[in-house]
C-alpha cells in the first residue's frame, strides 16, 4: 500500500491506496489467467533480455563465480560471455549500435512490445526490467535463492543443506538484495526461485554424506518408514549392521545385492521430502519480505514425480516447465495440474535453424549427426522455425490451465560457445549484431495477437 498525506486546514489526513499486484485466477468456465486489477492476460515472454553487460540478472550470484573461475572481470551476464573470446559479443554489438545500456534497454522493450510480447522472463537484467515496466510490460525475476548454475552442475542439488541455518541465511541474503528493491513493483509478474534444480542430486547419496542436519533427517526418514533395521535390510536386500550414516552409504555404494527398484523408489520419495523442506523454507523467507507477488516455482521443474509435485503445491502459485521438443508437453502439463491444482506455464522452449549462421553444435536442440538427426534439431530455415513456434504455442494455450510461455532467448548464443557449457545455438529472436530475425518475429507478432482469444475458448470439459 502507498500512503498519501492530505493537509486540510490544520488537520492532516492519511489516505492509503491499495496497489494492484498480479494474481492468478480461474474464470467461471474453468479457464486460468494471470490477472492485474480488471485485466486478465497470458504471459507472452522472452527470456534472458540482457545486453551481455555486467548484470547477470540474479544479483551477481552467477557472475561472481564466473569471474572467480575464469579470472575475467568481463564475465557479468554469464549466459552471453564467450570464455574462448574473453568477452560477450552481444554486449559489444549493442554498445556500438545504441551507445548506452539505457538506450538499448528502452529500445529493446519497445521492439519486443511491438511484436506482441508482454513479459520479460528470467535472467533479464535490471535495466531491461525497469524499461519494460515503464512501457507497461511485466517481468519475472529469477532469484537463484538456493543454488547457482555452476554449483548444481558440480554435483550439488543446493549450495546448502535445506534443513540447515546456512540455507536460511543464504535465502535471507538473496531476499534482502533482490526482493526488497522490487517488493512494491506492480509490474513484477512473480518470483522464480531457482533454475533447473538437479533433484536427482538431492538423494540419499548426497544427504547421508552431509555433516549438517539433513543427514540426520535422511536417517530419520528411513527409520520412520521401516521401523526396524531388519525390515529395512529386507526391503533393500542389504545387510546393514546399524543406522550409522557411513554404514548406510557403504551399503548403497558397494552392496552388489542392493534392490535398486526399492532403493530408487525410496530415493524418489526422499527427494520429495527435500523438496518440501526447500519450498517451505523459501516460501517463509519470501513472505517475510513480500506478501503480494506470485511465486512462480522453479524454472524448469524437470522431475515430475508425484512426491515433488505434492511437495511444492502448497508453496507456489504457478508451475514452470521447460520443454524443448517439437510439441508442448500436454499430457505432462495435465498431470501436473491434476496433482497440484496449479496452472502451468512453459518457462523455456525454443527452435533453431541452420540459416541463422550459428554453429548449433551444443544446446537442447543441437545435433551433430546430420543427416540422421530428428526433424527440427535444428530446422533448416527460419520459415520452418517460425512455423514450429506457431504450432507449439497454439497447442499450448488450448489447455485451460496453461498461462502462456517464455521463449528462450533474446539473442543468439556466441560463436565459440557461452560460459560454462559451450552452448552455441540459434535461440535468439535477434542475431548477435542485434538485427532481428524478421520472419520469426513477424510470425510471433501475428500469433501472439491470436492467443488470448484461443485460450479464452479453451473451456474445461
């Protein structure tokens, strides 16, 4: 709420005006929408609207690791930084074209709006967020609240045990630095917690080896499920002599008779327990500093076990799926919605083509075994790429619980590959020199104009 002071004579009146924040609503026909005051809408967005400069889009959590590892202070926006080149080519292009980061941000927001986009997705820089909001566009902000890209690619699901004080402290630090400055922004679509968490690394092998509270929780979980060591040994077909953590780790790692079916089932259930503690903790921290904005879950919740779906459903408002296949995951999305009761959005997808003059040798839609690659990995032309986009998003919004999409990403990836995984694909709606892909963008503009009506007709059966 904002406060306005009105002086009348010698009396002072204080009037409060409620601010409108974005919500999710289900209409009388069973169709879900984002809503903002009397306005209802789908999110039609582009991810990583970033000029490749010093802002990594997550408060420095990624760039600090990149600079430490590479020794290069130019690694700011890590997803644009080409380690082999030692700089971000897109940053150099945009500075030459626009003259300043502020002019680039304003011009880019204007261009995206002209093609029917209404949202900036995750990994976007602060200047772009502000420029978009000034034009009446929304933005989703990624927090990196529990981990970073480099950290979970090094074998960790989160940087800290989710039962530990260290996890709470880190989440609090992120909230104070990233949430507090945006907490009253009515153009913020919502908070994205983390990016593509490696849930498989949250299993017993990780947690039983920790020196913190989570290892005790893992043992407690098994004791509460099996009650006796004999019952546990029978279920897993092992011969553990105690509930000691080193003994359990030894059995998991070295016992050739381990019943992997039973172990994997329990490991999946345990990941759900880790997930519940994670979502509960970050929800509590976020709500301490911001009680108004949506929580958009994790960007790319790749594992769809019912244990994890049930773990998150009380703590998020929207479920985010990343899906790089030729058609959207309609059956998966339906199941997610059925279990969680939450609407879904596609937080990442994209299509690539060879005529973008980008190598396309690394990335979700790359293939190095032509002519034996599946259709569309990559496509041959931008026309095919544009047609694939049209089919994908029209199918997506035909589901009443689908709230829209965020395309990956604004610009193509650099020749030589981005840091740290070497992706070099034609994901952009603009080239590295910031010229737009006209065929694709014109198709996007035409299709975006249709999607609200198409979604409004997707009445629940």
